[in-house]
C-alpha cells in the first residue's frame, strides 16, 4: 500500500545507488537520472542496468536504505536528497501474515479511492505548470517536498514491547531504524499503516511512539505527524494497569454508598464504545481530575452500630496482651535483648559477594559474541584459539549449509554491549565448518552444536574451554547472551532439579490458564518437540533445565556456574565454570500480552558437546585442531580426563590412522610434562 505520488514535476535530477544481493555476492554501484515523477522503486526499475540486476535475483525481496534508515519501496523519489546514496539489499521473500494482508487490502481500497481524486488534482496542476515557466517548476518541487514529513522508528519495540514482533517480517529488524514518510496533517497511525511494514500489534489502542534517545516525550497514534519531523522513536506501550485499577477502585467506592450527605447524583453510565486507550487524551484526563476532586469532597460516615464492636475489641485487648506475655515468661535484661536483636536482625556475612568473583564473571562475558547471518541471529562464545562454539540449529535452514560449507556470509561480533557501540568489533568466519551435529548422538543423547573458525588470527579474549566444569545438581547459574539479537545481557536463574521438572511445568500451566491451548499447540505441533518435552519432564538426565527470559537470539549462550569452590591454603576460593550451552525452550506467544514465554528452558552440558567434538575431530582427521584442544586440556583436570577417555576409545579400534593420531596426542601430552600423570589416569579408568 502506498500514498499518492508526491509530485508531477519533470525537473531532471539523479540518484546514486549501491546494489548488494547478500548470499549471491552480486554487487554494483551506479547512478540513475530521474526525469519523471514516481516512487523510488519505480524510478530504479526504469534503469536498464538495475532491471538486469533484479532479473539475476528474481523472486527476492528488495530493501532500500538511505541516510536516515530503511525506506519503503513506495518512498517518493523527490524526498531523496541530492548526492544521497541508496544502499539496496535483496533478501529471500517471506509470506506476510494473512491478517496483515487483509488490513493492507482494506487500506489499499481507501488509498486508491483517495488516489483517484489526487491524480485528478495533479493532472489539473500539471496543465497549469505546463503553461508556466521552467523557474516555477523548481519552486513547485520545493513546495511539494515541504508538504511531506519524514521521521524514524526503531525496528525493535521499546517499553512493554521488547519481546514483541512489531514488524511483519522479522528479517527487517537488522535494517533499523525505518524511515517513515507522511503528508502534513496525516496522523501517526495512518502514516505507519500506509508504510505497510508494521504488524497489527503496533495498531493496538495502547501503543505510542516514545522518543529516543532523549526519552523526553511520547506521542499517541492519533497525533498529527507535523511535530514528528526528523525525530526518532520507538514503539512502546502505555502503562495503564495502575490507572485502570485506580479508576475501578474509585468507581466501587462511589457505588457502595460512601457519598456526601444529600448527594443524589447517580453513577454515570459508561459507554464501552467511547473508551479510548490510546493515551492520556484531554477528555480522559479531565474525567480523571473530576473523579479525584469528587473523592476529596466525600465525607466519612461511621459504620452503623460500630461502638458496640469497638467496646468488644477493647475488652479483648487485655486478655490478648496477657496471653502474648505468657509466651515469654522470663524477663530479659537489656543486654539479652540487644544480643537477640543482633542475631535476628543484624547483617550477615553470607550476604556479601567477593569482588574477585564479580571481576572473573565480567572477564568471562568478554568471550561471548553475537553470531549472525542473513536469516538468523544467535549467540556464541570463544572456545579456544580462534574457534567459536554455538548452536547447530542456527544453520539448519535450507540453503544455509551445503555439505560442510556455509553458503551465507556469517559473522561474530564481540563487545556488543552498549548503544554507542564503542569497542565492539566484527569478524568473519571461514565458510568451512570445523564440526557440527544436530539431533541425537551415538549414545542417544541430545546434541546441537557447531564450531566455527574465525578468519583472522588476532589477540582474542580468553577462550572459555579452560573454564569447563561439571554440571551441579542444584544452585544458581548465569546465562550470558544476546536475546533478540540485542545488546549482551546476563540472566541469573536457578537449576530446576530433575525431580522438580513436572512441578515447574504444572506451575507454569496453572499460572497461564488462558494460554493452555496455545501451549499445547506449540509443543504438540511438532512430534520431535513433543517427544523431547515428554522425555525432559520424565527426567531425561542429559540436559540441564531452568527458567529464563533469554529467548530468541540467545541460543548458544554459555551457562556459567559462579559458585565453583576450591580450597587454596585452607581458604575456600570461588570461581566461575562454564558448564553447558543454552540451546532452547518450549516457547509460545501469550494470548493476553502477545509476548514470548516458555514453559521450561534447557541447556546441553558442555561435557556432552566436548565428547562428541573430540570423536568428530578424530573421525574427520582434523589433527591440528585436536592437538590445540589437547594443549588447553592439560591445564584443566576435567578436560584432562576427557583426553584420557579419548585415548582409551581409540586403542581398541586398531586403525592405522588412529595410531598416528594417538602418537601425536601423546607427543603433546609429553611436551606439557604430564605423560606419567596421564598413564596413571588411564590405568585407573581402565
């Protein structure tokens, strides 16, 4: 859907553009001369070279980005500045939800009706212009430009909208912000509807535009766009729960007879169709003020026969006081009372957190990175050397992986921590995947991992392989990742023990009765998901379960045990251990809030992953990576044991290639000076 064409002027101007097709690696820089009115896509399609480029990527969707942000295809070309370069991307097409399509169809009919009238006016204007001078043409173009307003909207929701999909097509989020255009006098709502990229949730009555980064004001959807010119906003939601509760309380008090004496005013009859939730309109605010003033004027009227009840309570008080005193027959001295206060209410040392533990946790988070390609965003972390560990399901979509080679450019971004972006750096990964498994391993355990190798050798943050440790049965854990592809976040949660999983699931269902059907459809819609969910609830021991708010985009996050304890010189010292990799959960959209929720989330223990990685490296004869792993393992007792078990695994096979690999592993062990220690451990394990 689009607005009427903004001009009918044939003044010649030109547009620069940069074309990129993403995974096909097709690129082109060019210039287009525009002599006729039209929207930007129509103007581009008049160019023969651009049409040839589009033919090569037929069936793909076009995304156009100017200096302000991603613009819609029907953006008027007269609003493009002189010498401004347009960056054009193409993406695989996705289906638009039917409900949005229906709304677009209805809006389209309305605009087409308006367009016929506008076109009629433009034809008349064109006749007048042709009779005028060429100088007047330039003046008219500037005048037409001034009748339009442009403003920007972030692709991710703001307050109370952070977990919601505000765009019809999720992949457009990476081209934030979106540049919106509208005519002077149009409302914000009609501008966003005409744009066509926003989902239905944006047009709910409680949604507003919240200005960023100043956070100084918000604009309701019925506001005229004139004041929004050249400003930047987020889609947010009004906080109305407290106001509604207050209004309801006031209404109930009025109805129960707490009125001024002689007040015969009847409660106002509310009209459900007249209620507005778009924001604090003048009418709503006036009504609230009137209610507040009315409540201030209300008089207190004593409850009938209350004196008798009050006397009964007075008579009972002495007996109650004597009973309470009898529970403490011995009088305590002042020093005893102070001691009691110290024990019951004093600060306890257990409440402290040692600074060195926080420092180590902060160091661990520097190794966490954002993993992304054209179709998906996730999380990963530096394992060792220049190898990244993440989830294998990030690459399961058709066309992403051909054999062991990535067909889409994939990057990892470190230090994606703050809005101003200082210190962050992005690195490409090599197309060849080092190791990948998704599904069930040879021991019938769930696996979902991929190891990627970065293209450059630099001084990276410390790898987290050296901090590997076993999964505890209980206790608190940290999950560090990039939920929704945003800034790095850390969530503290508690392990749900195997015996408590059913109770945790039942509790969640009990608290979300209105969404039970959605939950059952979400889990039962896929037989594999349903089977895996049942296995987890029945006590599947080889996954770690918990509740977290790290949903989409957090897959591949390290799960950290911050309470690993070892005694050094008789003093308990706590440290961080990486115990698992957050993999997913059984999520659904809440019926009432439309936010993503999950019944229970799970992580795959790092031991399960590393055992499979070692066998994979041996079977694919990736000796160099295997030896780098072995070198790190010499400094960690848990990894040291894994290498011992790998050697035991290879010996019975008798394969010549395994003999050579085993010899080189032993050479690495000898260089570390731990050959005798390894022999002793192998004998013990055997």
